[in-house]
C-alpha cells in the first residue's frame, strides 16, 4: 500500500507546488468520467486546469501515482471515485468540501 505525505508543515515541509503531470491528468480525467452521479462530473473536471500538486508518495513503487493537491489539509478527505482497473490496480480520487484533494493509483 502506498502512503501519502501530507503537505502539512507540522509533519512534512510542503514541496514546491507544481502543475499536474500528463499521467496525473489522464488518471483524474479517466476516474472523473466514471464517477456517479454524472451531474457532478463537470464540477470536478473544471478544477483540473487549476490543480497543483503539493505532496506526493515516496513509496518508490514505479507504478504508484499518489499525490495530494494544494489547498487540501489534514482533515479527512471523502472518497469521490474508486475503480478497480483491469491490471488489478485501484484508482481512488478523494475530495474535501467539493475540492479535489487526492489522487491515488495503487
């Protein structure tokens, strides 16, 4: 299982925020296209152009794509999308109060 390094100065210094990689953008779009209810997709898809990655997993797994977005805090994020992929990995997207908070591909 991957672990997420939270961008909380009391635990870890935040990394310099960066834009989404192509791979992160792809998995977010893929996952959000499969979310239910369908009517909420636009609200989250519209956030992709402005998302910045603030922290990422350091597990060392080459296929791990686990990141936390700028603006997400230490409070509990709620699951928005959970998909089992054909290759056996799981795609999870979480949000906090309507804002995308985390992407996890494990």
